[in-house]
C-alpha cells in the first residue's frame, strides 16, 4: 500500500533512497516542477482507471418534510422581511412557501440551526375600510366593522404611505394613534394581522450528498409503495410546473439544479424516505505525507493524539487518508476524520499488541485502487513524462510494458465493472492489505 507521496517521491536529495520505486526516482528528476507534474499525472491516471473499471456508486437517504405550523416570537408589521422562530430550524436549509394569517404567501428561507427566517418583498398587510376619509392632524378613526383580531399595537400604513403604530381592540371599531397625520388620506388603512403562528408548506428542495457527481436513480418510499418520479431536464419546464404551489404525497417529477434535488408536487407529509443512487465524485490525490511531531494511541482506541503534528482538520472520510505507526504494528489504518491540529479519529480501532506512546507515524493519502495496482499509476505518469518532458522512446516503451502488464491484470480483476470502489462508511471499508477482495 503506497501513499501519494510514496508514489510521487519528493524533492529531497535522498528521495530515491526513501522511495526507490517513485515517479521522481524512476524519471531521475526530483525537481519541484517534476514532483508537481508527477502528482498531477498520477491523479489523472487514478481518475481514468476508476472511471473505466469501477462503478463507484453509493446510496443516500433523507426524509421528506411536509406541511407544518411554526411559531414566531412576535407579531409582524407591514413591510417586514424577516422574523424569528421560537425554535431553531432543524431540517436542512431550504426555501419553502409560508402562509401568514392574513393569507399572504412568501417564499421563505430557512437555515439549518438558525431561528432567523427571511423573505423578499415586505408584508403588504390587509386592507380595512374606515367610515370616512381621515383628515390631516387626526389621531383616530373608525372602522366600518369591528376588529376581530387580538387586542394590541399594530403597524399600519395609510393611503399616502405614512405609517403609524395604532391601538386596535378586539370587538371595537375604534382606531387610535399618537401624533397627528401630516396630510388628508383616503378612507382605508393597511395593517398586518399576522399572529405568531405561521403555516409552512412542505419542503420541495433537498440537498444532494456532498460527494455527488451524477444521479442514477431517485426513489421515494411511501409506506410500502416505492415510486420513481420522472426527471425534468430544463429549468424552463420546471418553472412552468411551479407556477402555483401544489402538494401531494406521490411526486410525479424531479429536477436537479445547483446540487439540489427537487420534487413536484411538493411533499405534503413528513417522514417519507427519499433514496438516491448516485455516482460519487473521486477525491483528488493531492495531499502530501505528514510526519511532523509524535503520536499516541491506545490499544482498542480510535482517537490518536498528536504532539506538534500540525494536522489540517477535515471531516471527510472521502479524502482516503490513512495513518501508519512504525513503532506499533506498522499497519495502515484509515482515518475517519482529522479533528484538530493534534487529534484525529480512526475508522477502526487500533489493534496492535502494544500502545503507541510518543511514536513516529506517517499520515498519507491513498489511491482508491487496491494495493496490487498502486504502482501502475507511477508507470502511467512515466509514460507521459518520457513522451513529453523528456522524449526517450526506450524508457517510454519500458514504462508502457509495465503499465500494460498491470492493466491486463486489472482488466481480469475488474473488467466487468461489478466491483465498487467503496467511499462510504460501511464495514467493508477496511484495510485493503488485510482484505484484498475489497477496493478502497
């Protein structure tokens, strides 16, 4: 099993001794430019092989979010474009249709973990007629019918656009405010009658997985029914469907845009399962080995603690980073996450016979190909080197021979594309040294 650095080599003067089978050693060129060239070519070769010989697919499931009623912390006023939820929004960030108590609807943005909701175009409010036009300097008016909403202070807008905070009383026609009007106005007012209860329509749009590359299928499970909606391929056609909000449990169509998966009609119930079968993105091979500092890990533990290690935090297992403990069992262990500059979490517990205490280590990024084929990435890069940077027909032919030999073996092993390169967090994602039937 070889990390990216072991495959490429380094600019160090002893690089050929440290990594005798590396790209820089075999090309006899350890300049910084050639190291960068080798890294790029190995990354490209890696992608080509995975694309040709491996399905590299996975599945991902989320649940629909149907219509529900939420509360906000205060009544809204005419012109408002934001409000505060009484409880933070738990589902993924989304935009959903909200109906306020006066019947106005807005496309409202909800942010996961936040209580703030926002929308464009301020609340217009509801028109209420007064018995007579209201004159300049007036501080009161009379509604044509009694106020049927809770008693309180409301923001109102007069016909000329002037605003006031007025007192309205349940069952009364009286309206009053402080400070006279600046001009005569017509016989009506606009006021928001919104209470702290808001009706949220079902969530139409859901984020695709972070490593999503291409959707294969999208299935919605409703009880015992599994339904596969039809794809909409253009934004114009999708917008035509969504002229008005329409809700139902069984979706007829889906649309992918801006790394999001949308359903039509909008889901009306919460808890139905959306399952994606998709092709993953392949992570770039770009991370150099890290050996600075020392590490400590106990037998059976998944937490590795470093001293002066200076690691770059990352929560993505898809980076395919592994760590080796030469003073322990010297095996490679997959890293689930790098939690801080001095702490990381292993995917499987360390199972060496003795603990590692202040020991040396190597933290490296591994190709997703199984170990037997790692070195073919070097020969693929050498073919490019000896046909472009340094033209040498004999060395090119030798590299091509070695590459094709391994390619023939790879074709026999995975030519049917029935083997997945597993990037997911399943138990078969263990050390490929110990389990050669697994890839990645």
